[in-house]
C-alpha cells in the first residue's frame, strides 16, 4: 500500500491516464478520488461510473450524451458524463465490462480529446482526465481477444495495483478504528474497539476486502448497545455456506468447539515459538498473524 500511495502522489499532478487494479472492495474508487484531490483538477468535478451497472444499450448515452430524437424517448438533448467531468476527472470503474464497440469509441476520445453525442454529427472537445479501474486481468482479456489491446495500452500508462486486505493485515487496525469512529459520529454514539476485537478482526479472511470489513463493523455497531465492542459483538457475522464455518462436520472431537479451537490455537502458537527460539516477530510471521494478535493470544493462553 505504501508503494501504491507513493504512485498516487507521483501521478496526481500529471494528466496521465491511470489503471487501478485489484479485487472488489480493495478501495479502487478511494484511490481514484485521492488522485483527483491531489491534482490541479481538484476544484473541478470528479465523476464516476460503474460500467457493469448500466445496460450496454444505455451506456453510450450515459458516457457521451445524446441529442433530441437520437432514439425513442430522447425528447431533449442530454449531456453525458464526459461533459459533466469537463475540466475534471472521470473514473470508469469495471472498465473490463465495456463492449468492444464502446471500447473503440472510448479509445478515440482518449486519443483525440473529442466526443460525439449519440445521434449528433458534430464532435465536441472535452478536457477530461480518465482513470480506469477493474478487478479483471486486462492483459489476459486482451490476449484472449475480449479487450482491445490498443485501448489496454492507452489506459495502462501508469498501473496501480491494490493488494487484497488479507495481504496487508497491518492496515486492518487503522481501518477498523477509522470506520468505528466514523460510524459512531454518524449514529451519535461513543463506540470504540477493544484490543480483543482488533485481534479478532485481524484474524479474519476478509474475502470481501475493505468493503466487507466496513460492513462488518457497521453491523456490530448497529446491533450492539455496548460502548466498547468485543469479539462477541461480531458473532453474528454471516459466513458463506461453503466456508469451513458454514459446513457441518461429519465427525467432531470431544469437547465444545470453543475448547477444541482454543487448544489447537495454543498448541500452534507454542509450536511456532519453539521453532523460532521464542522470537515473537518471527513466530507471528510464521503463523500469518500480526504481532499484536500474537501478543493478545499469548497473554490469553498464558504463554507470555
């Protein structure tokens, strides 16, 4: 993330096209807005569109606008998003979902700086910085013939890749505390997270990335009256039916599930510490948890 944010700072002041990639929920729009805010265009509009959320038959009109009579129901001229973003920044989210026809028209806009409204014979110049975001591998899509290579190279001037939250666990605590403070302000409450809650959050997979983390915290704040959220306040977090927590085991060892998990966890921590001669940082890395989580678990199981 430090490398990604360094790129944001470097490209913001230039008019360069940027391709932001990463899994859904990693914060691609947040990065796009950060680029816009740090750019000379910050006083002008930032406009975003999810290309996958609008039917193909309407997307061209949304992007470029249309003139009266261009199609049934076009009773007046309409400005498109390129018009609205003139002088500012346009984010094309999920750009990998664009049809080949629209890809060709977008390429022309990027090359010529001109748009043509649907049904119009005239072209209009626009001054728009285009940022694109996608969860797809556009290089692979281009190799498979599903995305224009020339458009890919035109978009991929500077690439910023956002890693999944599972690969940047040190971000979980500051993100979690930020979301909690923001939600507390929204709901007019005083709510914080305990160290135990932070440790629990840092252990989760977060397949939905930052968006899932934010939604999980909001759910806990809404459903709990506590001023300090503990791990138990997140027990209502839904799990996919196919995940280990969503399946019924055919055989289970003796004892409660909590006892079994705690015993296994304690043994794993003790084994990891023994393997690295008690080096806690190395043990945390070996176990795939943060140092804070390891300290919390060691204290809980009397291993400190």
